[in-house]
C-alpha cells in the first residue's frame, strides 16, 4: 500500500510549523510507487533556508518504509545534501542493528 499526499504532509513533522510561520507551502505533486514528488513554494521561493527545509523533509520521509524516494522537482535539495542524509541514515541503521543507541536520533539541525 502506498502513501497519500495527506499522509506525506502529516509526516513532515515540525517543519510544517516553520513553513506556516513563513508562508511556505509544501506541494505534494505525486506519490506513485512510494516516489514522493514535492515542490516547496510560497515563502520558500528564493529563501536561503529552502535547502535545509528540503533536507529535513527528505530525512523525515525517507524513514518511512512506504517511501522509496523523495524528489524535489524545483531542485531544492542539492545532491551533496541528499548524500549526507543517506549516509547519516545508513549509519543510524547500522548502530540500531548493533544495539548502539548512544547518539540521539531525530531532526537534523
């Protein structure tokens, strides 16, 4: 079973509060086959913090088993940031499998 646009918006967590305060809008374009296509609009357009916002959204959504990929159609998430998060998540999974919970997991700040 896939994930709906409403579920995607629900899962972005505390990022939505920040977006609301700055007139930012997450537009979920597609969720076919667990490939989430998103654009950040409104106050996000031209904002220097948009890549960090995209990074947090990517991190939150990639944790979900029904999500295969998160694609920002306006290019809000540079490839080096995507690689950073993928590496972080891989290390977290390894630590969890090894029973090492010494580093708190959660939001990227």
